[in-house]
């Protein structure tokens, strides 16, 4: 029987520094992650950290088919310096029907080639940290994130449309979400400790502090 998955499941191919950062961050935020690498030692080292790990040659379509790779809505190809393997893996994933393939590239030339052969998104690790990518996948409205300590964060969250026109008092984040509003970022302006009478405007970004699960609840609002 075919494997049943949801949008909350990811596969990461290539578990080097970047790939393991993406995979571990997704797991930290309660997502299911299949980690794939050809190096058995790396796979064994991460076996207790990720949901599932497997050692295989990702350029082999039959091997990818055997782990039901097409049932993962998003697959991140984080293979290191071997660009040929990255190309073959990307082609294989799209051939097998993976809906969203995100690849890493070392320069613009590689990026353009990967996009032309079917990659849906290409990031360059020297500019895009694995943690930022993972947080973007897990919570698209969570624009920026700084880890404070176990279970707590300060985050920059896009204002929900339902807040537009309401005052800070009307949408009390402390009573509604257990969060503290630090500032409102409005274009190039930052309103530090906004008053209770401040009115939220479309496009505002809320800088808030609190528990990760409470930040996620706010970030999930439309």
C-alpha cells in the first residue's frame, strides 16, 4: 500500500552541514523528516535526531522510488559539491512526481541550470541559512526568528489581515496568545512599545516575544 503523507512531511537529501540544519530545525518544530544520505556513518549519527534516516544513492530513481519519495510534498536536495549528482537527483525527483523540489547551489550559474531542469526553488547556502529556510517552510508567515532559550523566541510575524484597523488594545496579544508585543515594524519605521491606542495597518510586522507554540498560533492566523 502506498505511503500516506501530509504537507507537514519533508525529505532532505544530503545531510551535511546545511541539510542537517534544515532537517533538525524542521524536527524541532514537530515536522516529520526523512533524512537521506549516501554516507552510512552520517545516517547513523542522525538516526536518533530525525524521524527516519536511510542510506541510498539519490541519483538512482529505483532507490528513491523504494522509499516512496514522491509522497513527500517537499524534498530538499542539499547534496554538497557534486553538482552532477545534484542534477541527476533533481531530474529523478521531478520524474517521479515530487511536487516541490528545493535545491542548493554554489553560484548563480548552478542556480539557473537547476531551475531550468525543473527545481522549484534554489537557495545558495552562503546567503540562505538552513535554519531560515526550514522556518520558512514550517511557518511561511514567520519572517524572522531568534532563539532565546528552551521554548521561547522573539519573532517578526506578518500582521494577520483580521488585525487591520484594530488597536493594540482591541487585539491584546498577552490575553489572547500569552505574547508580549515589543514593536511594530511599518516600512522603514519601527514603533517601539506601541501604545494601546496604536492602530494596526496593512503590511505591519509584529515583533513579539513568547513561547514558540504561542508564536506559531499567531503566525498561523490569516
